[in-house]
C-alpha cells in the first residue's frame, strides 16, 4: 500500500478516527505499510489518520538504550482506551505531521491501556517514560488533536508564524 504523511495544516488531521471492527488483511496491509514510512522518516509513533486512514489504529517503536528500533519492539495498538493515568511529566515532542517543530508538552507520567492487537485480541499495557508520552500523543491524533493545540496562545502564534515561513521556504527551494 502506498502511503504519504499528511502534514499540518491539512484538515484531514482533524478527523475523528472510527473504531476498527474488522481485523482483516486490509488492516494488516495498512499496518505493514505504516511501519517502513515511520522508520524511514525517523519516527517513533504514527497514527493511521497521519497517512489519511481515519481508523483507531496506531503504531509505536520506542528506541532502546542503544537508540535502535528493532521490529520486535513494534507495538500496534487498535482501539486503545486509557483506563488509568497518573502523575505529570513534560517532554519535548515532535510529530511527523508537523515537521521540524518540537515543543514542551505536559502529559500524564504513567498510564494503563486496553487495546486490541492486529488480530482483535484484547490486551492490557502499563506504560511510563517515553512510551507513555508517545501513546498519549498518538491517541490525541485519533480525536483530531495535535500537540501544537496544547501550546499557550502566545507560543501557538509564534509557532504559526514560524511554520508558515518554513512552508514558504520549502516551496521555493
Ligand atoms: C515524544 C516524541 C515523539 C512523539 C510522537 C511521535 N513523533 C515522531 O515520531 C516524530 C518524529 C519526527 C521525525 C522527523 O524527522 C524526519 O521527518 C526525517 C521530523 O522532521 C524534522 O524534524 C525535519 C519531525 C518529527 C511523542 C512524544
Ligand atoms: Co503526531
């Protein structure tokens, strides 16, 4: 499946993703095609809506201590629901749909999650650290929220100005 990353300010990113009800070859093909595009663009997380598929599916591959992202560590989360969250942490986040921008964002520090795997089996996951942060970031995509929506009014205005300039420069080069 040929996929391209949808970038801000494309309105597609504001769509609410639909629950996955059928765990078939089409879903597997989408997940399989999301992995190389995430790795090739140095990503650690990607939601299906970021490749224009508005379904509640996301993939994550958090780098290990060596900074490697072996495929065995790939997580595929379908229909994720956070059942518990605790604490507070701030991390400088980036997003493949908002290239070149990184911002400090406040999130819960730990969480417990129910989700389905690619075959529809229900799973539970406890997460902390970068995994917990990335899960929250990717789950926001499923409801049309981007990390830049969490900025203060002043910071968001500054971002919009800089982002516009970046898009203009990219177009002219
Ligand atoms: C913390 C950190 C990240 C997340 C969510 C997942 N975000 C990403 O995977 C973002 C990756 C990213 C990679 C980029 O590099 C390329 O496109 C080659 C990038 O682009 C540039 O900076 C040029 C931007 C973002 C949650 C929590
Ligand atoms: Co993102």
